[in-house]
C-alpha cells in the first residue's frame, strides 16, 4: 500500500516513464487528506453481525404479517365449517336429535310427557305420511288420560352407528318397557317415533268401523304411544284394544288386538228389531208367512184364512253379541194365537209356542233381523 504520509501524489519514488509528466496539472500539490476523511458510499461494516442480516424492524413486521394471515385463514375455515354444519342440520327439517342414545330416548319421552309434539318428533328418524294425530292437542288428550311418568333407562347396548336403549316408563298406571333402536344421523334419533295403525293389521270386517280419535282408518293413522281413543263409527258397537305403548313403538306398528262388543245402543236396537220383525206375521193372512218365525205346520188348514193375534215373549230373548263380524244372535221363545179355517169349514183357534233363533245384521240401520 502506498504510504500517504509524504511525497507527491503520482510520485512514488520511482522514475517516471519517459514521455510522461511527473505531475498532473489538474491535481493539487497539497498532500492528500487522511484516509478517515474520505466519504464512504456505504457505512462501515459492523463486525460480529451476520452478513446480509435484515434490519430488526423489518423482521418484526414480517412476523406480524404472517400471524395476521394465519388468523384470517383460521377464521375463514371456521366460517366455512359453520356454514356447512348449519346447512346440514337444517336440511332434513327434523331437528338435531340427542347427544347420546340415552339422551334421545329420554328427551323423546319427556317431550311426550309435557305435551310437546314437535320436539318429540324431532327425535324421530323418519316422518309419517300424515301427522294429523301427532299434534299438541291430541297428545295433551293422551297425557290427560294417562300421564307419562317414571322414565328410566335400564341399560344400553352401544354402537357407533346404532344402539339399543332399554327403557321403562309409566303411562297412567300401566308400566311399559321396551328396547328401542336409536340410530346416529348427525345426532341420535329413535328409529320409530310413532305407531302406525291401519285396518289390515286388524283383519276383521268390524275394522271397517274403527276410528282413531274420531278419524276412520280408511287410511293409515299415526299416533304417539299412550292412551289412544279407539272407537267405532257404528253406534251399535263398542271397541277396546290393548294399550299401545313402548313395545308397539319399538315395532313401529300396532298389531292390534281389538275386541268388539255390542254397545248399549246396539242392544236396544236389536231388541227393538224383534217385535218389529213379527209384523211380518201379524200383518199376514197366511199360515206360514215368509220371514215369520212362527207358523202352523199342519196341512189340514186353508191357507189365506189365518188371523194372527199378538205374539208375546220378545222381551225375554237373550242377545248373544257379535257371534260373527257385525252380527248379533237372538234366542228365545215366542207364543202366538192364530185363528184359521179348517178344511172341514170350521174356524179353529190355535196357540203356537215355538223356540226360535235369529241373527241381527248390525251393518244396517236399524239392524235387520233374519230368523233361522
């Protein structure tokens, strides 16, 4: 390195090349300034710092920017998940169900117990064709007759998709228990939240008259378990059935055990039909009137000459209800007085007492009586 402490700039102590000037007229002859006085284009390096390290402020800004971007991304993902979940829950319109199989069953029965039909149905896997009888009004009629109490889960067979919950509850004074299937569809839902009733499950002609809460079963009817108003459209019949409780709910349909009886109105109508049918006798002049349970069997009387007196005994008849579908039987004894001309020309009084039986068709109004 050149020694800047003395000498002329351009004169290093060596002979100058021939033909070249030893001094430059454009330069000052003053000694050059010290090295430290020269301006630097960049700051002198800082020893100990890694070469090219970014300034601290710039690094902090980058970290903040990355964190903010990450937060925005997470929020965007959460927002997307929220939209998906909300749409999924509302797509089937049946509610979320229970958090567990036990919660679904207990939630369903508690909703029934307080008369909340919509909430009860939200725990169901499927919806019925008609919900006409699955309303708060009908449900409150049911629990007014048979309150639902003492709901208890006895045990549960767990599975990730379908479980079986053994539950018991009181419906009025009836204790019912069953193992209800519960399926996971988002939340847990009961396989059957209602009982289906239709006349094909009854299998009798009488079923044509059955009503459920006053509605005919010309179509399938759907009810909640509990007290069910089973009746008949015929004033001559009364109907009873076994309770429709948790076992029927587990089956989803009621294999109904119906019992049909002659109602009080039906018995009165059949009794009234007996004397009415005897008019076929008393209004005739024949010794064997068609449709009359009493007649003269002798052949030595002139037909067309009979005069019928009163026929008594109708009030003593025994009525046997529903010996077949929509039919009641009658059994009794009748006594009739008949005056008729003998072949000899004499007019002869006859008293005839006969045991008779017949059947009353309850599908007509009034019942039509046919004598055997």
